[in-house]
């Protein structure tokens, strides 16, 4: 809007508006801008004093401040097209006139350069507002279109940003939840391990000397390691058996040898 107003002010400064000689003319002051167009609008009036003229580029209108001195005042306003106009595309559109908020019927004459509006207002009227579509360089339809496109772009951008924000928030929440759950699991496992170690230490300390704690059984005596004598005894008996057999064999041999010698002597 500031750019539009700046361009608007620049246009007013550099462009001159040629207004033909009328009985009277009035400067056009632009609302909210330190600018005015000298002798912008011409008029003739009976029973009406024109006190001021202001242009509103927001609603595309010109507003006359008037004093009606007779029961019915007549006015004919000559509007240069390069100052104020009502058009749809390249075709002329209708002006719309309000007198203190009430619609006013009017007659119009026009050519390529000017549009002349003639109408009457009642005594007591203080403000006459004429609505068009183009005030100096501000086009109503162009403005509406630009505003609509800007709003649509902002809406789409805002929607996409909302989607991005929602996605990022969901990812952050999921990550935070997973990290919290993992941390809780680690902490729980550590606590359980600590409790189990403490329990086992207590149970081991509870068993007396010469005993040890066995899971699911309790304190049990510590058995001394014993030597398995079975194989040794078997080896001894085997050796004795072998020795006895050898002795019997030797005895048998000796006895036989004795009998032989006795026979030879005889």
C-alpha cells in the first residue's frame, strides 16, 4: 500500500490534469496523502455551496462537502476521465451517488474526455459521495484483483507453512517420546539390576560359614572335593591278580622241574 501511495503521489506531481473553464472548479485533496490536484473538478451549482472535495483511493470515490441553502439544490459536476472514472475493462460503467448515505438519481452526459453528472439534493445535505472504479492511477478492479491474488498467495503460503510446522512438531514430539521411553527403559533396567545385585549380596551375606546361597534353594553346605578311589582300587586288584597268576605259574614250573630231577636220580 505504501508503494501504491508513493506512485500515486508521484503521478499527481508529474501529471497535469487539463480541466476546461467552468463557472467554478475545486481542488481534489487525496485522503491520507499530502497531495492534491488543483482545479481537478469543475461544477455549476444553484442553491448549493461546495466547501471541499476529497478523494478516497481505498474505496475509489470522491466526496463533496456541501451546504444546501435552498429547499432543493441543483448541481452539475464535470469530471475529467483522467481524474476520476467508472469503467469495466474498456467499457464505461455507471457511477453510484450517495447524499448523506441516500442514493441519488442523476442524469449523465459524456464524451471521450469528460463525464457530466447532474442531480438535485435536499436542504440539509452535508456530503455527496460519488463512487467509481478509477481514481487517478488507482483502478478498483485492478486493486481488487491484486488484493485477491495477494490474499490467495498468503493463504496458500500460510497453509503450507502450517503443514510444515505441524509436521515438524509431530516429528519432534515422536522423537522426544521415543527418547523418553528409551531413557525410561534404560533407567528401569539399571534399577532392576541394582536391586538384584543388592538382593544377591544380602542373601550371600546371610548364609553362614561353610555354606553358600543357591538360587531357588537357599543356603547349602559347601561340599569338599573328594577323590574318586574306584579306579585306584581297581588298579590295585588288577595288579594283585597279575602277581598272583605269576606266582602260581612260577610255582607250577618249579614243582615240575623238581619231579624231573628226582626221576633222573632214580
